[in-house]
C-alpha cells in the first residue's frame, strides 16, 4: 500500500516519527483531556455543538470521580516543546465474571487522539502501546475498544482484532415534520440493518 497524505489523497512520502514523551494523565490535566475528548467527538460528528457544551460539565465530574477511584487512567503525548499533541484513556468497565475472565471489570480504551497537524507520525501508536502496557501490567487478559475508520489501522497493526459486538439503539428515531404514523419505513423497525 502506498502511503498517502490523507485518506483517498495522492501518494506522498511517509512523515517522520514525531519525537514525543508519553506520560500518565494527572488530575491537573483535566482541561487538556477535555480538549482532546471534544476533538474526538467532533471528528466523529458524534453530537451537535450544543449537546457537546452540555456534555462537558458531566464529563469533567465523571473524569475526576473515576480517576480518583482508580477506575480510569490515561496518557498524554507531549512534544519536545512540552505541548500536549495526543493522548488516550482507559476506563475499567463493570462486567459480569465469566469462566474465562473472572475479573468483574475490563479495560476499555477510548478517546485516542492526535492533533491533526501531528497525525501519521506515530503519536497514536505510542499512546495505545503505553495504555495497553499498563493494562497488561495490571493483569488484565484483554482490552477492548470501538475503532473509528481513521483509527482502525493503528489498532490492527498493534494486534487488535474485530469482534462480534453489535448494538441496537433503543431511543425512538426522530420523526420528520411531514411524517405521520408509520412514515417512510412503512411501519418497519429502523436501526436493524
């Protein structure tokens, strides 16, 4: 595969690795973690700007609580100038024990981010490696995540494999103003495709 400057772009030379230092996230990093989390959600087009503004105070409270309780850890990648250019988080999700995995929590990797002008230079790879290393050192037998299309290559190169996980959205679909009754779906359930 020929490296490209962007998805679907013309071939370009690979960009050199960016020298970064990866260090653990601290409570005092909350503003930077929020900046990166919002950037991830915007990149994914996950929610409207008003919804993201309402989300920030809830995320800030959750971050403080979970980090303080030891159920959350993360790393920041800092440039030679000391500026955060990437990062990621791991949250210990509650889960029932199983015969193969008796722990009642499992590490969930999320919010992996690299500043757009630093992408393609190994930052995300170093962030994910650091987070996986911590999970391994803490004795967890596996780590899970939901990959975006743009991040899938990083995870696959590090040994992550697709699973059979599925999702059903339970909130009702929004009705259009012109819709009455069953709508365009003819009364069939949406979201099961």
